[in-house]
C-alpha cells in the first residue's frame, strides 16, 4: 500500500512536518504563557504568529561561528544527524490511508532504529565541542537516551503482539474495534515517558540543563546550527506525538471527519500535553533519572510484555 | 504496490536492489578500511558505525529486513553508543593520537594482512562455487521468530545464558557497598551550628577543610 504519488507524499510530509515543528515554537510559547498567566509573543503579526518567521530571519543573519578548538567535521555533522534521523522516521508514519512514504513491513523497528541513531547527534555535538560542559551534556545524553530506549522498544511490543505486525498501517487497522490504549495502558504510559526522554524535553532535559551545564551539548553552537538542534527537538516532539496517536489512539480512525483531520487532532492533543508537562514538572537529579529508568520502567515494561503475551496466548 | 506489477517494473526494482547492494557493500568495505587507519579513536568509531549501517543495507537488499533493523538498533544504535560513551569519558587528547601514530608502523600490518588474505582467498573460492544470490525473497519478521524459537531454540537459550553471565559479572564488578547515610555538609549538623552560635556562614569553620 504505497502511495500512488510517492514524490508528492514525500514533499508533503517533509514540508508539513517542518512547518508544524517551526509553528510549534510559537504554540509552545503561547501555551506556556497561558498556563503561567501572561501573554507570550503577541506583537509580530496577528496573535504573534509571525514571531517564528522573525526569529528564523534573525537566526539566519547571525554569524555562524565555528570555534577554533572544535573537531570541525564532527562539529558540523552533529546537527545534521538529528534532522536526518527524525525526518527519516516520518517516512514510515501513516498519516491517512495511502498517505505514507514507505510502508515497510518493519516500520516500527525502522522508527526505533532511527531514534536510536538520533543519540549520536547529541553525543557527537558534546564531544566535538571540546568544552567540559558540552562533554558532560553529551555524556548525560548518551546514558539517558540509551537507558530510555531499551524500555521504549519493549513497551511497544505489546502493541505489536496485539496487532500481529510491525507495519504501522496494519497496527492502525488493528484498532478498528478498540484503541490499543485500553488493553495497553501501561505500555502507553511507558512509551510516553520514554518519548519525553528521547526528545530531551523538560523533565528529562539534563543534557542541556542550563542551571548547571551552561547549555549542555550545544553550548558552542551558534546561528543556524543551533537552530537545527532547536527545530530538531520540536520535530522530535511532533514525531513522538504522532507515533502515540498512531500506535495507541487509532491514528486516522474516527467518525465523521476525514482521516487526516483526526490524525492531526490527536497529534496536536499530545503536543499540547508535552507542553503542559514542560510547564508543570521540575527536572530530577541525574541519578534519580537513571535509577527510575532501570529499576522502575524497565521491569514494568518487561512485566507488561509478559502479561500481554500470556493473555493473548490464552485468549486465542 | 500494484497487485500486478508489470514485468518491467519488477525488473527495474531488481536492478535497483542490485545497485543498492553493491553501493552499500562498497561503503561498508571502504569505511571499515578507513576505520582501521584512523588515528583519532572517535573518528575510527564513526567509520565503524557507517560500516555497520552499510552492512544493514546489505542485509536489507538480501531480503532480511528484520536482521537489518536489528543491526541498526543493536549494533549501530546501542553498542556503538556505549563505545563512544567510554571513549568520551576517557577524554583522550592529542597525545593519544601521537601514541597511535607511533604504534601504527608498517611492520604491525604484516600479521593482519596475511590472515585477512587467507580469508579473502577462502571467500573467493566459496563465492565462486556458490549459485543464487539476490533472488532468495524477503523474510518476514514472524518467520525469523518462528525459526529462532523452533529449530534454533538451543542457540537462543545458550546466548541468553552467556548474556546473563555477562550481566552478573558486570553487576559484581560495579557493585560497591554504598554508605546509606547521606553525607552532609559541615553546616548541616546541629552541633556545628551550635558551635558557630547559629551563624550558618561560619558553621564548620572551626573544623579543618576536607579537601587539601
């Protein structure tokens, strides 16, 4: 079930994903402001909508400086990796029936593979910067993302058992009778937390903890290279939100409205949830983060997998 | 995919797959050679990662999509991250590159080259006699699972035993008796506060500093 117009879907998904990610910067600032009883950006254009455009123009005008002490090829490569891996993951995302770039029969594994390669962007940025704060940020990112990736994969296996396939369109089709969030609620919670950690959003933003590490792994970056990390983070948020919608909330399925609209509604719901989490939660200590991941989340994910497998075996 | 793709489309797809196979194979071989000759450890690791990604594409073009995905997730995405992590923690500087340069003399290549050329001769001999190739068809993930937990169950069990032994060993090496009591700052005890007369800034000033 590949799309009839492959080039059109590729361009469409790339353009839409990137514009949503850019637009999210404005959404996040407005929503944060709303929850903190202030206005947020409201001067540039109607409702401050053009703020992102103004920021983009500004960031392009800024000097893109490569410090003399960095490892130059790796320093330049690092921000590209985050962009490439996230955009590649969008290739297996089913937006609506027929609107998908590539229906791989291992789509879910492809998503996990790309998210595990995304670690390199942060780690290499931290190492190549040749700066102790950046290095500490990179070390934290490596340990954090590796730990949370382990149970991210395992938490999704319950969905795979229920759907009987790694292909994302078949997983959506498997939810015609019931969304997978109901039998797989634990899996959903685990995936949500792992997703937050993979995108390095606020309760898990220790790699760039500004109160202790200056700006962590991107301390030495400026201009559009910094912008790539920034937009990459928002694209990651979009990706994880749409993955939650596809895997647990029936993707494009829904009454009345067209599939694309349902998909977008569900995705935006989870994007707003990510912003709310950022507004509400403080940052834990790093050892708390690690022991939470390995001692609580991993056993829970394994138990979820075991119970789901046993129930499915007995049921069928 | 059309239900009935024409002969021409199938043919084109196959030729493209063969091209992808050879390009990915070439990338893997070249990046492995570059990995061997790099002096900077992190650069060498980066080439090794590229080589693993190339091998993953080779697996994919041969029809083993599941193995390709696992190659990326486990080797390129997890094991190599640990390697990079350790190298970053060691924080080797320019002197490591110098040391590496001294070690990589032409003489040191002799042994590996002889062994590798024996392997190459063997591979050429085997490939020469072999038939078939890319037309083995795709292997779906379910079939891999059935094979692993059917005829190859004993292999899976042995591998998991080995991994468990490794895990226990790592746990033993990393284990240390952690003091249960949190180490407090000098000013955090009631006696110290009393000595300083309730002055938190001076609390603990009567005690010698802990670090020289």
